[in-house]
C-alpha cells in the first residue's frame, strides 16, 4: 500500500522524535554546553560540562531564518559545501517525485515547525541517526547526523 506525502511526513516526524528521545537519554542530546559544526570536516561536536565530547558526521538540510520565516535548502545553499548537501538533495528528489514545491524551491517561507518536517523527511530518506537544530544568531541550522562517537573526559 502506497503512503501519501502527509503520512510519510508524519511518520518521519514520529521517527525523529523517537531518535531524539533515545539520543537525549543515552548521551545527552540537547543538554550540551557547546556545539560546533565543522563544515570542512563534515562533523558536529557536542561538548558537555563534565568534559565528555560527542562527535558525529553531518549533512546540512538547510537553514531557517527566524526574522523572516524563510528556509534555505542545503542542496543549493552558498555556505554548504557540496559533500554536505546529499541528505537535502534526497529530500528535493522526494519533493519532485511527490510534486511538493516546498521541497524543490531553493528558499521557501514556512514555519519553524515545517522546517522540522523538512529535516525529518531528509533524515528518514537518508537513514540518518538524527537531527540537530543549531542556533547561529537569528538563524537555525538543521543538520542530520550519522553515527555518534563519545569520548569521556580524561581524569587528571
């Protein structure tokens, strides 16, 4: 039985919520002291108060501008290196197949909740490990991430 686009989006969001809850419980996603994306290396690093660090490969789904409510897709974002556009491109191809202009237009005016839908769909299509929405001023960077590697703090 074929799924409708809204069903796929809803299931993608539910799956992402489950992934996020599991990451929060196992290594503290959402509770880090700092985060840093290295677009050259294609990684994100989370640093915690206890000295623990978590690192994972990333893909940039897109950026959401809180001031004007626009989402700029990673598949055609001037700040996103080509190797980090793959998951966003999967969402664009899915949007083409399902005739969804919000997925195929470079920039769209949407709510932040809709931006989460975009990220959830890309995450699911790529079989990624989760999504992080990192604040950068008035912009939110939506990134899918792969396998996480944890390093515990070394004792002095």
